[in-house]
C-alpha cells in the first residue's frame, strides 16, 4: 500500500466500475440502490514516506473501485442463503480469477428481504435440525465448482449485541451446534474450501468458538469512526488499540487471523494515522495474515444516531 487512501466522490465511485462489477453487486448488496448518503469528502496529502504492504490485502468492493489494482489478493463477496441466484457466483469467480485473487464468501443465513426473515429461535433450531440443508447445498455446491480458492465465512459477528443480525446472541451452545452443522454439510459440497469463524470481537466471543476442527481461519471486524471515538473515549483511538482488544481474545486458538472487514473515517490526521498503521500492521500483530477493506457505505445504522458511515476509499496504487 503506497501513501494514503483518498475518499471517493459519489460520481467517481460509480464511474470506476459499476458496469464491470454488476454481477458481483447482484449477490452482495441488493439494497444499495436505496443508499442516499453522500461520501465523506476530505483532502489527504501523501505520507512523508512510501509504505509497502506487509500483509495480503483484500477488499469488499461492489462498485469495482479496486478492479485495476494488482496488489489485491482477496475478493470479498456477500450473499444470503435464501433468495439468491447462485449462478452469479460464477461471475464473481471469473472476476476474481481474471485478477489472480482468492475469494472470501460471507454467507448470511437469512433473506435480504426483511419481511421474509424468521425469528432468532426458529433460525437456530431450523439450522440445527437440518431444515436449511437445501439452502446450504445450493450455495456450497456452487462454491465447490468455482475456480478460485475460497474461504467461507458463515453467520459472522454472532457476538454482536445490537440486534442487527437474526443469528446474533443465540445461546452459545446453539450457535456452536448450528455452525458445526453448516460446516459439515458445506464440506460435503465444497471439500476444498476453508472455513472462517468471524466474531465481531466482543468480550463474549470465546463462548461461541466452535472448535479447532471447524475453524481454518479467524476473522475480525475493525472499524474506526472518529466522531464515535471522541464522544465515547474522549480522544482518537488508533488502529492498533482498536484491533488489539479483539486480536488478544483470539490468539490463543493459534489460527491465522484476518481483519475480515476494515473501515475508517475521520479528518486528515485520523485517516493518515489509520492508513499508516494498517500498512505496517504485520509488524505489531504476528498472527495477522490478511486485511480486507469494506469499500462501501455501512449497511446498517450505527447506534445512537451515528448514521451509516461511508467507508468508501480511492485506492492509492498499492505497488
């Protein structure tokens, strides 16, 4: 990663690849056409020294802003296990393979249509009892046929306390049984895939660990919002401080650790600090093996009226 990230304007974000990535958009964020927020615009000067990436870099990039970046190692896509056209996974696979990228596929165990979602309890018991095995086989059977190397991330951020996800705050034993059942069925369809257990990073995360035999890699979600930091902590928090709390809770498992979702937003100084720290993260976090940026507007409002932060960035060529 060279220099700093620069924020997109809305028009440049769309112009930089909406048409090239349209098939990927179809299986990632069906509601993004409704997004009306304006990206945060800030002028960020280049850092005083060039920064080279210490870790593989990946991106969730539904508008294709990173489509020409040769330094991207992982393409991140999202899809539900209901109401999804799994054929569009082949388009995402082609997009990644043409660029020499692996894939991280986050599977959300619900429909993206809120009116079709079932209760937390029904989803947990239904998964454990095999009622959604057809959904699992539909998605994982397609993944098993892809050219790209794939890591599958199922029911992420299960330790989230905001009520954002139907699968969050299941009883730990129910989550573990559901996660294991998903992996067992998915492995029969996609035996070459790797599996990521991906908590948000809360203090309770260890109660949800499904066991070493079901986890190939651990993913964490790390977001820095300067306004939130100042309000809640009275100061800017650094990338290192924000990551350490979660990172330290999972190192004992001795699994490769990824930042599966990263975003940061603030003034020039805040962006510069986070950019520099992200670029050199491998030096301070030896278990960290990759960082993936979430290059999109937040899909769910932050609590306490912080709205939906716009994490989108313009890549400053990673060479």
